C-alpha cells in the first residue's frame, strides 16, 4: 500500500537503474574496448551476468535482516566495537565516493561543454541540488526519477537510431579473438564500477523507504536494464568508431554521440547524451550523499539526519576539489585502488555478513 513514505517497486527499479548507469555510461565503454577490443560487448555481457549474482547476494542480506540497516548488521554480527570501526570506514568511503562523483561532473562539464566555467561553480551548483534532494528524502527522489525515466529511455533510443546507420560490421572482426583474461579484467571493472556500489544502498535506505514486498525484483530489473544499456552502447561504439578509437576516448559515449548526422542538418546534438548522463549521475550522487548522511546519523546517534545535509554538503564540495590531483590520477585510482576496495565492500564484506548470519541463526535453532 502506497503512502507518502513508501517507494513503489517501479520507483525503486528506476533508482537502481540510474544508480548503476551513473558515471558508468561515459567511462566504462572505453575501458572495455581497451582490454577486449572488438569483443568488448562480450565482456559487457559477462559483467552483467556476474553483477546479477552480486545483486542476489545483496538482496539476500537485506531479506535476512529486514528491519536493520547495514550499520545495524555490522554491530550485531561483528560485535559492537569492530562493527563501529567498520561503520566508520564506510562513512569515510561514502565521503570519498560522493566527492569523486562530484569531481566527475565538474571535469566532464569543464572539458567537454563549458570549458571557460570554473569547476568550483559547477560543484557548488550541483551540490546545492543534491543537498535539497537529500533533505526531501529518498522517496521524493524516487518520484522525481520516475518523471525523468521516460525521457532518458527516449534519448537512449534516439541515440541508437541516429547512430546505427553509420555502423560497420567489419569493425567487429575478427570476433572471439580476445583471451579469457582480456574478457575477465574489463568485466570485473564494470562489475565493480556499476554493480558493487549497490551494496552501499541496499540495506541503508530500507527503513525510510519501507520497501514493498516486490523490491527483490526491482533490484534485478534495474540491474538488467542498466546492463543492457551499457552493452548496447559498447556494441554501437565498436560498430561505429572501431575498437581502437573507442578505447582512446575518455568519454567514448559522448564521442559516439558526436557521430550523429542526419541529412546534413541534424548534427552536434551530443548534448542530449550529456543530459542523459547528467540526470543519471545526479541520482547516483544523491543516493551516495543520502547514504553518507544516514551513516553519520547512525554512528553518532543523531535523530534527524537532514540537519547534517548542509554542513556535510560543504565538506563534500571542498573534498571534491582535492580528491583527484589530476585526470591521469583518475585512471590509476579506478584500475587499482577502486577495484580492490570495491571487492572488499561489494563482495567480501556482504558475503561475510551472510555467513555469520547463517551461523548465528543455526546456533539459535540448535540451542
């Protein structure tokens, strides 16, 4: 039953879809092409299949402790002090991730669309809207996402339709030449980039959102939709631009949109792809920031997390200007540090909690 504090299954699915797409839509296709070449779309399919397995694990964890947030689970299953230490590290990671996403927004805007605009002003403007969204709550974010969702799907289909005539099947040849390792490495990166962050949100917003009984399917449908979009864009990028050119672009999807030319009069409309990405990354940043606020409130026992929104927003804005020294550092961080951290937070930690939860339940039943 819906009320003003309840997400519908559709709204939750859209939030997961936008959260998974987020920054992934612009940067992952080039990384897939760099490793797997013309077989990058195969790596994308492997990533989606693996990502759905991890989503199943997160949903399983949420169902084991439906009345608890992830922070409550840490203290219950790992002990009070170790649980609080893990929670504190989670807060640190959420600050860093929020700042990184904000940095992506500013860097893209200042390098591709508005080069003369100071990056600080873009960060401040974006963070203002994120703070407003956090104060309104995740339910309002879900309803807003539901409004934008049809437009995002429409823009995606327009991109596919307008770019498809320029594709060449020769760019896919020779097919199946990539080694298993060349498929596995970029697939792992896509899983870490697109699916592992869902672990941060599955169990943290459940209390406020009061998820409906069908929320399990919403996570899977959202993950499948985002995966299909990534596979199609990667496939199109190779067909239109070729594997090597796709791998050289920092924002391969944006470069793909620049190829749109219909009748020599419909050109230079790549800003539509920027709009698609801008909307999806806003919701990704808003969910990261929302989780950060709830994490702080949970650790320090604050009753109202909304009062933390403005000061925390200032901290994230300042941190976003320092989190990456330069663009080259981004690639090093993403390939090495973030993959390791993602595996810890998105795979090992949830699996550990599930194992401990099963052991404790078994002891209770046997006792």
